[in-house]
C-alpha cells in the first residue's frame, strides 16, 4: 500500500481522497493527532460524529469487541470512522491482533480505520502496512517547527514573530508537544503583548545566542573565549547537563570526521553537503539543532579540523563524558571548561 508523509496526507485529503485504512507511525505524536483530525474532518460531517465515530485503545479490546467495532454499519452517513490507538501494544500472536490482520485483508468498505502506533516503536508493522496507507509522522525540522509554533500561537490569538519562533525552537527543541506547552504559557500573557525574541528568552530562560547549539558552534569555530563564557549560562538552563553538551559535541565531531574523510577523498562543495545530508537522514542522530543546516556546518568545519585533531577531540570528549557519568567531586562546569580548553590547546599544537 501507499507510504505517505504527513504533508502528502494533507494534500491527498484536500483533494478529497479518503482511504479505507490508515496506519500512523513515527516519533511525533502531535502530528498523529493532527492527522486523525484531518481524516475525521474529511471523512465525516461534524453533525454525524456522535453516531459514527469511535476511538479505542487496541489492547483493551477482545476479538469479538473488535469485530463488532469494525463491522458496525454507519448511521445516516456514508461511512464511519474508528481510531485504534497503541496498536503496537499487542503481542505478535495476540488473538485480537490476529483478528485485526484478518479484517484488514478484507475491510468493511463503509468503515475508515485509523491505526495509531506509539512513538516508542520506530518501525512499522509489515502486516499492518501491507493493507493500509502508512503515514509517517516524523519530527519536523526546526524551520518547520517554528512555523508550526507560529500557527499554534495564532490559534490563541497571538502573533509570534518569525525570529521569536525561531529562538523558541532553538531554546526548547523542535518536539511539538514541548512547543505546544511553551506556547500555552505565552498565551497567558495580557492581550496585545508583543511577543519578541527577547521576551521568549526571558520566558524560557534561554537568551538569544546562549543555546546549546550556540555553545557547540563556538567550540567548533575555535572561538574559545565565547565557548568558555557560554558554559555557565548554558548549563544553568532547565534540562541542560554536561552529558547533553558532550553528546551533541561528540555527534558533531563524528559528523565532521565523516565530512573530513570525504573531503580527503576529493569530494567538495554541494556534492559533499548532499552526501552528508543523506547520511544524517539515514542515521537520524539524536539532538542535532537542525538536520538541514548541519551538512553545511560539518563541511565548513571539516576544512579547518584535520583528521588527527578530530581523533584527539573525540578522545577528549569521550573522557569528559566518562568523567561526568562517573563518581567525581568536580562540578560539571569545571569538566566542560577543561574540555573546551583542551580542544583549544590541541588546535594550537596542530597549528605549531
């Protein structure tokens, strides 16, 4: 069956195409909820929903209850919609799951079934995908997440400036549930409040230029003065730890090492950035500030970081990670400052 992105589903539904069975997978649960709403809006008249819409947790159903739910005829409407959540909760040989797979092979034509898989299960079930339009609700890139935050704010009557939305995403990340929570806080401000980038910084406790990504960029740019100055304010932010910093730095160093290897092999310019983009989308490493911007940064840093220096930096970052996770009397800030200075010293030694 078809395999669609969330955007492709939106386009198909706008054109009036409603499938018999949908299977929503991926890490972004907020997009799954929006996909359910879009399907429901297209498949059912609002006045008929009380009679023709059911939503259940899959594991709470036995085979008989499932069959009854899926085969009930619509009332005064062309079709009915059934949403089954947490379909990944069944054991492979569960009787209710077996009943569902049997129904999927020959679904009732007047029932639109939407199966929703939890974010904790990354892989689609092949038996479900074989009989459904699979909709992949992947995490949004930062620029899309910022636009989503602007739209969410507009629903509350707020005007969130583009630069304010961009900083919000840089400060708290692109996970939509977190952004929704932060926008809800902003919505409590007095009507008419101008939501600026500076106000966002005050509200979330992360000022412009003081994000985890800003610290990482300063380290990789060999801006030692700025990198050391950022350690304290970045570590003071909610949800930020030394381990989070070294994880981002380690992922970056591995990415730049890949770029350096390709660079040494003769790959340059747009070809190198495209190769890195493909590698990122295959691996989907956790915690990168902006998947789409990283290839350009990695390619630029690869020009100035030699393969030998990258190996030294990875060893130093691993040692810092082990120190942070081990039993030590030193505080996180001291460990991170030492790491920054160690990387700066390695640059000086290589230059000499």
